[in-house]
C-alpha cells in the first residue's frame, strides 16, 4: 500500500515519543510530565466550560489567552502566538521562519524533533557538537547559517545558558531568526523573553505541559516582535484556523492566574531534583547539572540499556536515547519524592548486585 504515499513520506524518520504504558503500580519517569496535578483553578475553569458552548467553534485568534499570556509577561497580545502544544508552534516556526538557503544550526544532542521537522519541511540541518561537558558553546555558532534554534535548558542534558550568553548569540546574528525553546525554563533557567523588545530576530517558545502540569490540554505559545508572529499566523491560518479548543484555552488562562500553585509546585520539583541528583551521586552516578524537571545521568561502567532494562523489571521506566555519546545516559523525570525514593532504592539494589 506504500505505493499510494507521496514521495516525501518515504524519506521521513518520525519522532518517537516516550511510551505511555498501562502497567499497575508503575513509576513513570520517562516523559517529563509534572508529578503534581494542575491548579484547582484550572479544573474548575475546564469543568465550567463543559456546557452548550461546545457546539460552537472556539475563538480562532485565542484573544483571551493571548491577553493572559501578554499580561503575565509584560508584553502586548499581538506579540503572542498560541498553538496546540509547543510542538505545533515549533512546526509552524520551522516552516514559516527557518526554511532558508543556508543550513539551520542546532546542537547535536538536543530535542530529537528538530531533525524530524527539517526532514518534513526540506530544511538543511547542521548539528553543532556540544562540548565535553555536554554544554552549548556560543562561539561554535559563529558560522554562516539560515537560522538557529536552541533549547534552554537543553534537552535531554538539562544544562542551561545564562541570558547574557544568549543575548550575545542573538546580537551576533541580526540577519537570522534565533529561536530559543524554553520548554523547561521554569525549573531553573533564565528566560530571554525580556529581550524580545530589543531584538526583531528573536522568537521564544514555551509550553504549559511541564511546569503548569497541562500536558493533556496541549497548549504552547511563542513570543516575538510582530513580523515573526504574523509569519506564524499566516502558516497557522493556512493549515488549521482552530488549533486550540475551548477547554484548553480556559484551562490555560486559569493556569496563568494561579501564580501561587505554579510557584509551589515548581519549587517542590526543583527541591526533589537536587535531592535526587545528590542521591545518584552517592551511588556513583555522574549526573549533569540540571535546570530542568529531569536529571541526565550515567553509571560509569554500566551500559545504559541494561540499566534501563533492570529498572523496567522493577516497574520503573526512564528514557534512554540510543545515540552517539549518550547511549549510556538515562534521562530521569523528577517525580514525587516517594517515586524518586523508589527509584533510588531500585538503583541501590542494582548497584549492589553489580558489585
């Protein structure tokens, strides 16, 4: 039946998301989901929106949500673009702003959707190696390019760059769009949203899936000067005029309104991350410094695939990437302290057996 495929389909290597197994008593630490529920205000808002209005299309411009995001970040609504999760926002960004004659630069170890989008939209990728400490070096991006995309903090490493370093990068490429993907910024990174007013080539993308516990609602957004946002709108309105439903929009607005819940839960996750990293270090792991809601770590002398398999035998799943330089690393989502304790107990047992 593949004879019916368009030619491009044969060339695609799709992104593979973290699995969502249905297993009882599972400790699921593989997809960077928030271990805490959404704000009670979100649940109330969504429940209130389940009414006769669902027969009507949602606002195609998502005006109320854009106003809420703009108010939160101290910008104008016309500087905000919203979409069905940050992955859709990224997809529109690749098509609208990053497809040029010169290659697109991004790290060699990073979010694996970037090369997928390059294949889908016919963009030439150029992967820039991280240094030996798994860090992005701004000086390595001083080469001709059609655009740059960096996650900050980076995934799956969790390492972050300071705003000053990113501003240097943005300023050095005035003729190219620089996209900063801030999916994990609320867990310890420094957002570059305050720089948007000074740099017309800067686009910042965030998601409500991680720090606001709304992965199930699929809400993402971009912030930039008006010409960049208009480009995204043109692509969106040529693809799907209604990417966000009514429930997603009211839930997202409520999430921005409940600042106390946001601060409380993200602070708990940060504290749990530092505690887990310390426990892993005590067990002999090498854990990279993380500013995200996960830890990227390896146990010297122990194959990552084998370690992940032994955890699975104990109903604990983590994420492993079978890729050069990182095949022995495990990306471990920060769960509740009880979940992290169960992980540490399992790892302690595995290390003891290996010794």
